[in-house]
C-alpha cells in the first residue's frame, strides 16, 4: 500500500508501507530542469520527508527520459538582465534543499537514468548517500559550459567523493562521464542494466529501510559531519559566485550556445 503525500506538481512524493519514500522529479517535458517553482516544490518534498517518521529511506527518481538536466536553461535565458536576481532566488532554494538532504535522518538513494547534469542533477547525485545508475546514464557538471560556477555544494561534495585532481578535471574540463567512468571515479555506488534500474533501486532502498533506523541516522550524521560543515560554509560563496557570473556576457553566450546547440565563444567579459 502506498500513501500519496504529494500527488501533483513538479515534484511527487509517495510513502510505502515498508518505509521507502519515493521522491519523483516530475518535469519530464523539461528533462526535469530546475526553475524556481520546481526548486520550491523540491524543498517542500524534502521537508515533508523530514516530518514523516515512517520515511526510513528516500529514493529519488526522475520522470521521463532523464534524471535531471540541471538548471532550466530556457527559463534562465528568458530572464535577460534580470538573470542574476532570478538565480539568487533559485540558488537560495537549491542551497536550503541541499542542506535539508544532508541533514535528513533517512538515507537518500538516487536512481539515475539518462542525464544527471548541472547543479541540479549532478548536485543531487553528489548530495545523495547512495547512487544507483543505469548503464546508459551520463553525468556532467555543466557549469563552466554556460559560463557559470558549480553550486549545490558540489565544490565540496565532489572533491570528497572523487579527490581533488579528479574533481578539478570534472569541474573545469566538463567531460560527459559514462556510468562506468563515474563508478570508477567513486561517484556512484553501483551500475545496473537499464531495464533493472527501478527494481534494483527499490530493492536496495527496501533493504536499507529494514535496517535499524536510529543506527542508520546516527551513522549517516557521523559520516557526513565533517563534509556537511564544509558544504554549509561553501553554499553562500557558491551562490554569490553564480549570481555574479550570471551577469556577464560569457554566461549569456553560454546559455545561448546550449539552446542553439553550438559551441560557445567566450570573451572573458
């Protein structure tokens, strides 16, 4: 039996009798790209998980072809000169949502298919406790591609996950990682066949939910303790940097290039 906690909108949330709360990113028409309404809904869903004593594990999945393509570049590009103001609001919601995920007592499992990109998709992957990916999944930071900087705490979490040298390579050269490459780098927990992703993720989450909830919560807190403190300190600086860069000509060129499917020409202005 499933209790539908949030049954409409850009983020859905169900809780089954085994204690698995399934949080579904629900903007498939935009590849689950994040705009302000989406981020508000995501924060609401995560906070609902905090409030539900029966939620022993949170499983994050994406509806449609992709887990999450990151920020909604079409919405961002449409803001024009108001983009820095819009991104200040968007990154504020992303910040408090990232903090809420790290502080959640229940372990968080991300099941990734398609693309996980940008501060949204890639950031959720880095903030999850476990990541199970389909063989065809792809991972990309994406920030520098549009003249931006990483957010969602990625400047801290990714470095802790894969090491400084690999984090620099991923963030500055912006490769598209295959699931196998992401697993080898330490970004993922396991890779499974595409047609087994949801079954494997639900089985994994169910196994965690059958564990001792107080011990799981305490262990998660201990493991994330040092990392979480670094993330909290870095979030504000990330947000300031993203807002600052979003007012540059390079960021406007980067967004336009993504939308027009061409290589950007950056001028350093």
